[in-house]
């Protein structure tokens, strides 16, 4: 029996709005936040905001909260640090046990052959260091290769490979990056590029997501993944798999690329891991001092959280639940009229609406019914519930979806009121 049910009185409620107004006034990273403020209360897939609104969370903090709210194993971790300060150390130079525990835990699930790891603070940093690792080996990089609609982060190196929306890139300098379509045409394009234009040694790396995230939750074909791996391997070009969003079990395997039976040379992870990580093999080892970061490997709480999440996924066989519930979610979505192009792997799931406006209206309408989702690509909605989600919660989501879609389809439908100030869906969803 579920203790919580979605319940929304006002959005944003008065207490949340006090904080949101200040965020809008002062936050340099203003990005139209959701119209509520978290209270810290909740359980599993549900959370409460400061105004006691209750939400069913099918966005999981953009795939970074894999076990939901107030998971007992994670509460235990938080309590462990209650009488200790600092909790954060300059971990690359001053070693803490949690750094080593996390290294061992990540390596226990790492793709074959990966035995070197650099822990840092974010996904962007993990990608940045993956790129640096590749370039250091290739030496004479003249260009890199990434994919259309890719999202790899916002730091300048990572951003060069991002091809998601202009607002993220305009006026910033970029590396020379050659862009391939995220489908099987890419194989011939890359072969042609090597034949006519670029010596393989001049190509610093090829970077791709395991499943495209912000670009639309696009699942690549086995042919594309195998083709790119074959060319990069035979030409000695490092292949970076960015698993920041698609990794850590989200697709029902530890890493999305494992669905396609390939192995990257370098990989980035973050989000569900709670810290950033760049993984590779001995072959790509740097000389000391070439990559580092003050806090990297030193945020004891985050490291122990990440290691506990991995252990919990193993202990409770959550990869099975992810696969099973992902299939159930897509089956139920296929039955809903007006829902187009249902796709995904495991609990990395999306569908399209007929237009961007319809999508934006629906995300907001769902929120008014206490269901949190996220947009992706031009008219997609991504669904990323916690790994512990139940069939009952999926049914609850589908019921809210049908009801909200019905409302949005009514003639003259329009959102009004304070909620529109947060303009939610016009924002950039990474
Ligand atoms: C595939 C991918 N790479 C990199 C990043 C950047 O991660 P962060 O926002 O932690 O810097 C993201 C973030 O959404 C992502 O989805």
C-alpha cells in the first residue's frame, strides 16, 4: 500500500515562492527552475515541497537520484557523518578511505579492461578529463568527432562536443569538432572522412553517448555502435563513451553501451554516481600532475553515497526491476492515445507529442497533478523514475498522463497564473 499520493494545492505555494523569487533575482545560472522548493521529506518515488504539495517524481533530479527519497541505506550514510567535520577533503592529495572504497566499487562494475579511474565533481568535468586523456595519447589532435544532438556538458572542452541548443554555445570558442548523425550513416561518413580528409592520428577522439540524453533519449542501433567501434579500433582512434546520464544501471545494464556488446577506450560517468568519474585502461595512464582537482576524490559523503548506491543496486538486484518496469512503462505508454514514438532502454524512457507547445503544456499540466517529468529534444518528454519504481506507481503515472493530456487537448486550453512566471518548459533541459 502506498503511503503517498500526488497532491498539489498551489504551484508554486507561498513558502516555495519566497525562495524562488530570490533565486530568480540572484542566481547567475537562472534556468527557469521547477515551481517548488524541496523540503527534504518524502519516500521512494515521492517527495514533499515546502508547501506540503506531494509529487510523484519521474525525473529523479535529471537521473541523479537513482534510489529515490530517504532510502534507508542512504539515510544510514548521512547519519555516519553527523559528528564529523570537514566532510570534504582535498582528496587527490590527501587520501580518505571513501576515495579508495569508491574506486573499488566502481571498478567492480566497470567495463572490461578498465582499471584506471579519476574521480571528480561533475559530469562536465568527467567528460573534460576523458577528452584530455584521449588527446594526451593522440598527441597531434587537429579535430575531434561527436554526434548531432549530443550533450556532453558545459565546460569549454566538453561544450565543444555538445550540439544541443544554441543558447548553450553562442559566443564561446570551440574545438574543431566534426559532427556525425546519430544513426548508421555515421559509419560511412567517418570512413570517408578518414579516407579523404583526416589522418587517424589527427583525430583526437570520437565521443558518443550510450543513449542520447538531452538530444531525445535516442537509442542507437547495434549496427551504429559496432560500426563506430570497428573503425575507431582499427584506426587507433580513442572512443569515449559518455555514460553520465545513461550509465550506472539506468538502462538495465550497468552501462548502456553493454547492450551493444562493445567496449570503449575511455568512459565518463556522474549523476547517479553522485560524483564525476573518468575511467580508462593502463594504456592511457598520464604522467603525475596532468589531471587533478582539489575536491576530486575527497567528498566523503558523496563518495560513500555513490558506493552505497552501487552496493544497493547489486544487493536488491535492481537491474532486474529496471528492465522489467521499463518494459511495463513503455507498454502502458503505447496504449495512450496522443503519445507518439515511445522509446527507451530500461528506465531511460521517452515519448513525443505532436508539437513543442503541446509538450510544454503537458509537462506543466502533469506537474499541476503532482507528477514531475522532464522535456528532451524538440517535443519529447523523458521519464526517469527511481530504480525502485513499482508497477503501481507506473499505473498512477499513466492515469495522471491520460487525465492531463485530456485537459491539454480541450479547446482553448492555456496555463495561467504564477506558475507561468517560472516558464518551465522554455528552459534548457540537460
Ligand atoms: C550525457 C551527459 N554528459 C555530460 C553531462 C554534464 O554533466 P553535469 O551537468 O554534471 O556537468 C550531462 C548532463 O546532463 C549529460 O547528460
